């Protein structure tokens, strides 16, 4: 059986049907047939961190873009999760 490494992008896309990569990830996984997914604790931590903060389009993020909260991103989502979606 094939063993495939699943990075955080995979888990985020599978968990969110509105994610830009969801359809592509589903199509690729179906085309590969049976496979065992391999990941790491660090990847799962990144996945959980991604969903633990406000989304770039949330009201809280929009407030921070206007200077409502210090230390947040300028609207591109980078401060929310710099390693997944630049």
C-alpha cells in the first residue's frame, strides 16, 4: 500500500469544503486509490493552530486591519498563519 505524507495544507483543505484547495485535494486522493496517510505532530499542531485564530475575513481580523488590535496582519492573513497561505 502507498504511504503518503499529509501536510497541514491537506488537513485544512479536507476539513473545510470552502477552502481553495478542497476540490483538488479530494480529486488527487481519489485518483491515488488506497493509501496510508502519514503525518507528524508538528503538522497536526499547525492544523490546530490555523483553526484556533481568527480567519483573515473575520470581523475581528477586519478590525485589526484598521488598527483595532496591535500585532495582527495587514489583511493578507500572514500573521494569522504564515506557513500555510502566504
